[in-house]
C-alpha cells in the first residue's frame, strides 16, 4: 500500500473497485459529465441573478442617497423659515 493510496482513501473514501467494464465506465463518466455541465449551468444562472440583484441594490442605494439629500435640503429650508 503506497502513501498516495492512503491519502486518497482518507480524503475521498475507499476507491470503487475497478469493474473492467468499459461500457459501464463510459456510461458512468458520461452521466458525471452531464451532472457537472448541469451544475455549471445552474451556477451561471445563479451568478447572473446575483449580478442583476446587485445592480438593483446599487440603483436603490443611489436613489436613497439622492432622497436623503433632498430631505436634508427641505429640512434646512424649513429651519430657516422659523
């Protein structure tokens, strides 16, 4: 037993026994690739949504700052009239 084998067993769990069935291995690999591609697409969609929401937040933050300046100006004008 080599050090690499021990390390892999500890980190990844026990390795699956080799089936020596090329067709089953190819099917399993194809399924894994499809799952990875689907996960990547889901992540891309989530990232796009995050960017959209961040844009909305930035816009609202800017609008809130503008409204705060407007309120401050009105408050100062009202204070001067008294």
